[in-house]
């Protein structure tokens, strides 16, 4: 087996089983992990000392067997070389004065950026023609990375980090990032986070606006390399005799101390399961990500080796071993199913039976994300989005213009039994909504558009399709909720909370939890905002969350158990009251008496407030009256009594809608039923004077009634009429209150008569 004699400067994977390395003895070597063989590809001329290599990106969505066919190699003689897989130097380009310290293709492979000792940042075409010199500075640039959209470049400048857009005159972002020279940077396209490592012996995580998210403790030696895993969930850090695996939030999963000298360069395999490091002592170090863990209820699944999982049932300590033919790449455990993707196949296990999984072949390349709902699961790879049933049947594959699946993650895709929601990466204010069963746009194809950029989305999991809701957090960290079904009318997007950092829906009922600033908040019935926003604060559960330290994250919300990961990586479990979930269950099966009995037993204001909102949403005014009385909302109890005494069902319906603030819908119902006076009256009651007069004139009725009420209103406040329309219609009109009262009584009598005749005709129909 070939071992380079000199320092290895750079490494790069072609497939998940094959790696190329370059070293100071001018050799380019191919490593095959399947056969454990190494082959010398080519010996470069003696004046070429390689520094950095980067494979040309594979085009998205091509079959998994294809490989990158050429790479860029930068060297100490100021040149970069385009080299084929077979080792032929296709082109050599004079690029910089002094060494070319790094070279990177953009994500589409349409441009190459190089940086050098001369402090220049240059952009080249894919054939090696100079397009532009992006920037020039007095210090060497040691490392460079493309932004997720290939529109910006991040590079080092001594202790500073600089983000420069390719567009001329666009704003440049620059900040002091380390106390020593920065040696390496990386920018992940999925999570949009930046890594930096420096001679101050620290590695740091930043967001794309340059805000610090994590800073490590100082190590003994400078950090010489950092690299993101492709899916942005993990990153690796290399230093002298040190290799570390970290979570995207910065805390460390594992620390290895191999005898490698300094690790100058780290490369992740395409599937994110293994890394290779270029070592100062002439070795290449290989490492695999193992000991990943998934938990659901009483099951714990651990990836013990590359192709082996161990399942433990903590109730009876039963242990099952699952063996796979190929390397495990992704897994997900939820809704009583374990879904595992290997490099070629997908396995679906039921928690009731670990012996006979359902297996099917994967369509495209490496799976980067698995999402589960109760009835089906979603697979994401470089080529598309695929929905499968737990029986392994392919259901649908939603598509939208400009879709890039390689940059989607669990925060930007959400799945429920009937809906798939995907945040658009091109315009971050837009959320695409698809029907799960067909993959077609939902409703009339209207997109969900918000005024600010959206960061995280989540669909609720239970209930009917027509009531499906989506919650999302925007760039200002405000939490909003809206309906998924969007037909013609503009759906309301209502704010639920502020300073929300992470959220999750329960898997058993539509209860939402989130971490707000220093509080852990549970919205027991988020739909309250559509029914009676005033009582929303009474439907919340809140507790102090300062114990979770900075930047905690909600991992799961199963049953009444919420799991939160703190910034140091430790897991905290919170149990919330089981009663709201039982209340949801009773209401969904219309067991109103049981619901009232439960609230009387629990004796909690939150329960009564939830029941009040649920009852109004389901038009059960008797239960609503009991619940509102229990929380002391006397004015609402009186209004409900007034609604119950109304003569016709249309009037009742309209006033229930008004109770929830849906004025327009209430008016439409009355007008469709021919109850014009009642439609005018509700506008008068709400002092919508313009609309009241507009309706009276349009339907040529009760103009005098509107004018009379308007006059009374102005007299009360000692004001003069200034509205031109009212002045116009009121000219020379004498108001006779006796006549008006008689007209109103007639309208009420007419409505009673109509509703009783409707009732009797229905009864007759029943007798027949």
C-alpha cells in the first residue's frame, strides 16, 4: 500500500468509496475504500507543490454511480491546473503572484474562485478564463467559500472575514472574527452557516450576517481545517493530532487523537457518512460517523457500525440487531416506523416487527433528508422529493420552478398526512404548498407569501385537511399561523408570538410548543386566534426556560413529552399536562359533555379557555356559554345568549361569525339569505356607517333607518354631520322614530315567520 512520504496537502472524494489525495512529493494518489488499494494516478512536475484541490460538482439529480470527472488543483507556483480523473493535466493557468492558496467551484460548476498569497480574489470561467478580480488586499487570503446561492464569496483577510457579492457596488460585509490569522472558512448551502478556524486556536460558527453563534474554547494548537457535512447537520475540525466531530450548533460529539501531525484539509464524502483528512505526517486519515442515535417513545436505535443498527426497547430491554447490505446514510424514527436509507436502498421497519423490513431501491443519488408523517414519509435527494407510503408504494413527487433539493432541510420542508410545505430558496418569503396524494399545488395553486423572509416552517399533524394549519417563524423571530387551504380569498396570516427561536407540533393533537426568548410556551389551542383572539393568553402554558441556556432547540414533541437539546448538546425532557390532548380528542369526536366534565375535573382556566374557543369554532354555543362563564367572560356569555335567541339560523350563523371577528362573512350570509335589514343593522352596531348607507342605498331599503341612527350617534357626541353622502341623503328628511321602530319590528316578524315556515317544511319533508 502506498503511503506518501511527504506532507499531504489536500484530499477530495469522487464517490463515497473513492478518494484522491495530493502531497508534497508531487504525487496524486487514488484511494479505494472497497478494496483498500491505493494507486498512483500521476506524478506532477517537480516545481508543482499542490496546496488545494476541489472536484468539479456533479450535476444534480444524476444517477448515484456517476462520478466527478475532473478537479482543480492549486499550487505554490502561482498556477492552478485543471486535471482529469485519469491524471491528465487539461489546462494550466497563471493565476496569482506567489502561491494559489485555495480554489473552489461554485455549486453549479459555472465559475471558479481562486485566492492567493498576493491578496487577490479572482473569478474564472469553468474553462479557466479570467472573468474578474473580485477584490485585492495587502495580506494573503488563506481560504475562500461560495455563498449558498453562488452570488457571494466569503474569504479571509488576516483576522477579518469578508463577504463580497459578485455584483459590483453591492454591500460588502466585513467583521473581526478571530484574534489570530484565520486559516480556514466554510459556508454551508443548507443551513446558511459559516465556519471559521484560526491561529488563535479556536473554531467559530457564524450566521450569514456575521453574528457569532458559537466560539470554541482555545485548543493547544492552531485549528488548521474545518469542513461542513453536506447536509449541514455536522462539521469536522482538524488540528495537530486532533480530529473533532461537532453538531451544527458548535458542541462536540466526539474527539479523536490520531497521530497525524496537523490535519491541513478535511473532505466529507458526498453522503456525509465519512471524512478524510490530509495529514502533516504524510498520512491520510479516514473516519466514519457512527453512534448516531434516534429515539421514539420506548425505542432507542443506535448506528453501531457503518452497516449495523441496534434497537433497544427500554420497557423490556429487548435488543434487536439490524444488518444492512450497504452503508447506512440517513435514518428517521417516528410514528411507529423506522425508515433507513443506505447508498442504494430504502428499508422500512415497523416497531411491531423488526425482522421483516420492507425494502425498495432508491431512484436517484444519496438521500439527504427523511421526514415522516403518520401515513407516509418523504425522501429528499439531489434530484427531487419523493413521497412513499409505509408499504413502500410511491405516492407523488412535487416539483416547482427553480427547485433545488440539495439545499432543503428539516426546517424548510414540512409534511403532514395531506400536505407538503416547502420554503422557496429563491424567494425566501414564499412557501409552496402541495397536495400529498398527487404532488400538485394545493387549492387553486396560490402560494403562501409573507412580508418577511421565512426561517422555519411546520405543519400541524391532526384533524381534517380543510383545517390544516401551518406555523412559521420569520426573520424577525415572530411566530405566525395561517390556513393551508387557500382558495381565492386572502387567508389571514396571524401572529402568535414574538422572539420565537424554535417550534414543534405535537404528533398526537394540534398543540404547538416553542421557545420564546426566556420562556418555554405551549399553545394548547392555536386556532383560538381565529375564534376569539382576546382569550388566547388564557389558552397558553408558560414556564421559565433560562435553564436551557443559550440557543436551545426543540428536537421532538411526542405525546405530551417535549425533548429539547441545549447548546452544550445535552437533552432535556419536559412533560406537559396530558389533559389538553384528551380535550382535543373529545372535541374532535363531538363529545361535548365529556369535554365539560373533564374541565370541571381538572379545574384549570387554560382548559376552560381552550374549550370555549373549540366550542365556538364548532358552533356549539351551549358548551361555549358554560366555558365562557367558567373563565368569567360575562359580556361574551350575554352575547351568546343573544345569539341563541335569534329567530333564524342565518342570523345565528352571522352573529357567531361576528363573534369571531369575521364581519365580511357574516354580512355575506345575511345578504344571501335576503336578510338585508339585518346586514345593515350589524354594520350600524359596529359603527361602519359608510357600509351601512351603501347597503341601504344599493338595496333601496331602510335609508331612513341608517340616517336616524347616524343622527342619534352624532347627537350623543355633540357633533355635526361632515360626511358628504350622509349630508346628501339627509337633506330635507324628517326622522320619525315611531315609523322606523315599526319597520324594524316588521323585519323581525318577517324573519321569525320565514324561519318557522322553513322549520315546518323541513319537518313535513321528514314525515314524507
